[in-house]
C-alpha cells in the first residue's frame, strides 16, 4: 500500500513538473510564432501559439545586412567570452582578498566595494574617464573593461569564501602552501558553484549589453549584435511612424514591426540560452550560499 502511494505521488509530481515546464515554454513558442506571423495577423489576433499565415519576412529584413549581423555576432561572442573570463578572475581575486581574515585592510576594501553599490560619479565623469584617460573610444575593450568588476559579484563571492572553514587555510599554510597556491589550487575548486553563478550573470550582462556600444563605438565593424539589432528595430519603427509622404506610408504599412522585434529576440536569445544546461547544477547552490552567509 505504501509503495502504491509512493508511486502515485511520484506520478502526480511528474505530471505537475511537466505542466510547469510546458507553461514555461509557451512564451518562447509565442515569440517564435510572432516572428513568423504577418503584421496584419498580429494586429488583428494578437500573438498566437501557431502563426496563421507563416512567412519569413521579418527574418528577410534582418538578414538584408547579413554581413553586419555576422560581424555583430563575432564581436558579441568575443566580448562575452573574454569579458566573462576576465570578470570572473578579477572578481575572484578581489573577493578572495576581502574574505581572508589575515589581510590587514580587507575591511577597507569591503567598504570601498560597498560604496560603489551605493554611489556613482555620474555619466559624464564616467564617459570622460573612459574616453580621455583610458582611451577606450572605438575599441573592443570599451565593451569589456567598464563593467569588469562589480560590487555585487565581489560580495557574492566573498560571502561564499567566508563559508569555507578557516582551518583549511591554516592547514594549507602549515603544509607549506603559498597564498597563490591556496587561492588557485585549493579554494578555487571549492568555489566552483559561486564562480559558475557569477559567470552566468556576467555572460548575460555582456551578451545583452548595447549601451556601451552606443556610448563608445562609432565604427560599425565593432558594434555588438544587440546594438546593431536595436538600430534595425528603431529604423523600422521610424519608417512605420513616418508621415512624410503617401509613398512612405504605403511602404511602412507592410513593414513587420512586431515580427522584427520577435525575430530579434529569437536571434539574440539562441546562443546564450545554451549556457544554462551547463551551469544549472551550480546556480542554486552558488547563489544561496553566497547570499545567505553574512
């Protein structure tokens, strides 16, 4: 009897999880359907799970400049990979220093990192420093260096490292390990959950960022994918709202404005979504331990 109850409860749980997963997939299906729908169908019927009159007009508009989109992909992939690696290294080094109880000025470092979460110098001083002093204008490093170290990531990693017993550091010191060896060979493997969590946060931030490209990059060959697609959507919306002439209105009436937005979503979400299966097993553990431990 107990076994039957257990199997029945498992069955109910599996059905519930399956339904929940199905509901989670519905928005993605509607986005894909919207990218394949005509503007008239979206205006009349809204977004549907299955396109009423499937067509690839939105994708054809996007890929009129296929070379630029490919260049944007290359820049975004490079920025995401290099930026994520450098950000994890920088944040881990800073958090390790803040977490070591034997470091003399670790509290001062923590206060400095905390101040960056509470205050900022403003947009204009930030721009002047990046352009006039760091000379990042029209370079790919302008898309990588400004958000490299962030206070939230520092504290998340620091809190995780502080949950590691201090005896581990002391025993490693007694065995003759240097501080670098402790940090890289002993503590770093234990910090995989929080480092994977930070990697996901940082990768999503780099991949979805368009503001840095808008601020610092004028060269079209260096523009990230998000900025390029944002420009395309803005141009389509401009043509759609233009009232300069009857001919312009006739042309703009056929533009799939909503379809282009959905197609942009499909194109940009594809590569980054493949990170989740590899980092999912670390995500919850790293976030919870890093956030709860004070």
